[in-house]
C-alpha cells in the first residue's frame, strides 16, 4: 500500500472520529469540550475574562462557529455531528489545496 493511500485512510478515520469532541462531553454531561471556550464560557468557568483575552476575542470570527452552519446550533446531536464531519472535510480540502498550490510554486522556481 502506498504511503499516500495510508495518509488518506488515516485522514478519513480522523474525519469520522471528529464528532467525538461533541459526543463525549454530551455523554458525560461535561458541558463543552476542554479548551473550546470562548470569552463568555471562560467568564462562566472562572468568574472573569483576562484583559488579553478580552482584547483579542473580537479580532477573529470563525467562518463556521462551533463547527456548524448558521442555524444548526440548536439542532440535534446527529445534525451537529454531520456538521463536524463536513467541517473536517472542508478544512482538509482547503489545506490540501494550499499545500498543492505552494508545491506548484516551489516546483516552478526549482525548474
């Protein structure tokens, strides 16, 4: 088996497992996944928001907040799990395109 085939199989396994970050906290009634906190979540956990976090929290808005499409936040676990999988596929696709583009630029310069 070629190494690229093994890579794609590994990535597919990770895509399929990506909803575990949503399912396990729900299963164990743990709230949100560890480290997945926004400024408001951090305030609920600790009682305050550090100044640095408060300053930079408005700098970036994720294109797919919570790895879901707009309006999907209140849907069931099955729909949110499929949104996680779609988000993983889109992310991997974008990374592959960027790497391929950089590779083509580097190869042209070397020739």
